[in-house]
C-alpha cells in the first residue's frame, strides 16, 4: 500500500500554500504515495485560484474520506484561518492557522492515521504573536511527541549535516557543546544514514573553534568534550573522525569523503548547506532551493523544506516548489525503509 503523507500548509501569508499545490501537480507523487494537505481548505483554494491550476480541492474531516487521486487536492480541513489573507504580512491569525496545522498533522501521525509528515514553512514571529512560544518546527514536534533527544538534519545530495544545537544564541551554543550531546547526535546521524541505505556511514565531527583549537591554543572544548565523545563513539563501533576544522570539513563532505557531518551549532551547519543548495536566480527573481530538513529522534517521520516563508515573493506565483517535492520524496523513502525494518523485526 502507498504511504499516506500529511503535508502542512505553512503560514497562509507565505509561499507554503502555493509550493504545496504546485508539488501536487506532479503525477508521480500520487503514483508513489497518498498525499493529504492539513490546514485551511479556503487558503489552499486561494492558492489554486492564484496559480490558475486545473484541479479540485476536496475538503474532508477524516483521512478516510480523501480521494487520493491526481487532479484532486485532498485537504484535512481545519477551517482555522480567520480574516483576510494578505500575502507577505506577519499576523497572529496566520500564525495560529499555521501552528494548528502542525499540531494536527502530528496528532494524525501519532494516531497512525498517516505514515509521515511534511511541513511547509512557518513564520516564528507569527506563531509567537498567536501565543505559541516555540522557536520553530523542531521544538513543536519535540514537545507534542514528548521527545527529549532529537536533532535537526539537513540533506542535499552528499551533504548531510546534523546539529548539536540549533535555535539558541551563539553564547548558549558554545555552552551546549557537551560530550553526551555530541554522542547522541552521532548515534542519530548514523541511524539516519542507514535509513537512507548507507550501511556503514562515515561520520565527520566538526570542531567548535578555529582550526579545531590547534591543540588548545584557541579554546578547550575540543579537548574536554568533543574528542572524548569521538573516542567513545569509536568504541561503540561508529566510523567517526574528528574534530575536523569546520572550514575544510564541509567541502570534503560535498565531494563524497564523508556520509554525514556533525556541526556544533546552527550557523556552522546552515551556512555551508545553503551556499551549496540555495542559489539566487536573477532571471526569475527568486531563490532556487534544494535540500531538506529532517527531524531525527522522533517517533514519527518529519521532513521539511529548508527555507522560510519568503514573504517577499509570496502570492506572486513564482516560488519554486522543488524543495517541497524533494521533501515529499524523502518522506516516501523513509516510510518505505520503516515498513521494511518493521517487517524484519516482526
């Protein structure tokens, strides 16, 4: 049976609704899965109208009522966007609707009504204005699945980057470089690579300081926390190297030397990832985006585009759906691996 993929609509004022409906114009999505959008059917209908697409929006209140047919966009209708839709505007109304769709898709996955979740971008300011004080999707998923050990993984071709910390200040990020946490993310990265079909992943761990501290000249975190974690991981059987200076590690990974990288903090991992996968298209006046964001450690599958709401182009019909299409594809692949593993263990 084809997996059921729940896709959130994202912030109604951003590019989420349009990249979702654009991605569902690809017939192969329906050949390999049963997609259902979770959000406000009216917002999705507006996106369809704006893009002048020839398809039907089917609002349902139960997953079992979905048609799962190409040319029909099934929407688990929350009817939760109140007010006039103004593209590119931060609002509590849009934040509340986006947050509601994320919570519902998590609930559907936890109740096994869907097999995987894919998220369109939300606006952190908007959801906070709506009274939901989370730093982003990752923290929402962790809270509503009661997950304590989790991590963000960025994937684009050969480049797979996991983070020791994400949405905290740089000062806090340095304090969070701890042996136990590094060991946890090495384990999560190893498991994820195996889920992608890499049986014996080669993992590289970045240093925190310039030149990985040059034997203590520029900091002590490598000696006290990072190196002990790497040694412990090696004892446990992981193929892990480091600490490697971050200014060279990611270039080697792009070339295929490593299957996965451990970044110590948000920007250390995101900057090389976006240099590789984010390209400004001057002709189309848009950012062409590749790569996905996967939350590891959860009891459910969560894949997302790794870009924001792009308010500057929202509502213009020019946003690229490529990252959303790749995210759906990864979700399908991960469900297939999960089904295979479950069958082997049964």
